[in-house]
C-alpha cells in the first residue's frame, strides 16, 4: 500500500515561520512535523510515500533526500493549489491499488495508521467538546458508517475529521465528478466522499484519541507538551 502526504499549502496562519519553509517542516521539539509521520509510516505496511508538494518544495525535497529514510519517497507537485481533492487526483498515475492519505500538518500515531490501512474506504475522526464552526469538518455517523461530512460549516456533531483517509482507486473517478466548492473555489476531498456515499459507497469512521495538528503558532507549544509523553 502507498501513503500520500499532502504538503502543498503555505500555512498562512503560521507566518512568519512559514515565510521560509513549508508548513510540514515546522519543528516540533527535535524533529520536523513531517518526520514524525514518515517515521511512523516506516513502522507500518507501507511500500511508498508520495508527497504532494508545491510551496517551497525545493527545500522540502532537498531536506528529505538528505535523510536516511528507509522507504521509497516520490514527489508530485500540485501545480495549482486548488483543493485537497485535486491534491489526491494529482497522484492518479502513481496509484494502482488501495491507498491512504494523510495531512502534512498533522502527526499520526502508528496504531492509528495501522487501523486506517486495514479499513477500506475509511476516515479518521476524533471527538471535541468545543468546535469552531469554520475550522473543522464534522461527521454524521450511523451504525458505524459515515452518512455525511459537513465541511467548515455549523457542526453537525462533535466528531471531527482528522484528514486521514483510506481510498480505493474509484475515488479518482469521483474526484472528476466533484464540483468546485464555491466557498473556497477548490475541490474538497470531503465533498468527494459525500458524493461517493450518495452513489452507494460505504465509508467507515475510525475513532482516534486526538487530532494532533498544527494550524496556528499557538498549536506548536501545545503539541510539544503533548508529544513529550506520547511520541
């Protein structure tokens, strides 16, 4: 199985840190954000990591190429940063079987990646008590299967999308059918999932302990305190 890590965006909310580096290269304690996930992928049944990049890609690629990473790394540039669905779609010529997608601004634990690998057509989620309606996608789940993902609108639950996905190659056909979201002028992968659900595909939700992401500068210190004990 292959793993895609989406790293194309700049991370404006992390300025001035991201003025010189892509968001996935923010340092958390003694390691870069993306190193945590790559290291954990190396402990799972993953044959290749495909990094979808754009912003400051030369810095990212040069750094990772200099590291002794015991897994194949492939780089694909998302020429136009126009949504998570198109980021996934840019990898279509490199994918021939089920694959997983992870966000470059998030750290995923080994046990959560392994759960994701085992569950075809699945989404990682966690529970949050306080949710900013414009910040997260929230899930409706019935009998273990997702009925809808509401993306950055009034929350439909306290189940927050963690941007970790398992897809079959059918997803590429549905990305082509996914309209651009007028709010962002982007193709959003959660809209693709909703479309596939409408056409009869079943997506299971996999609950994990927490969403360990970096969105703002304040998140860096919080995550550093947390991973001292957990990673």
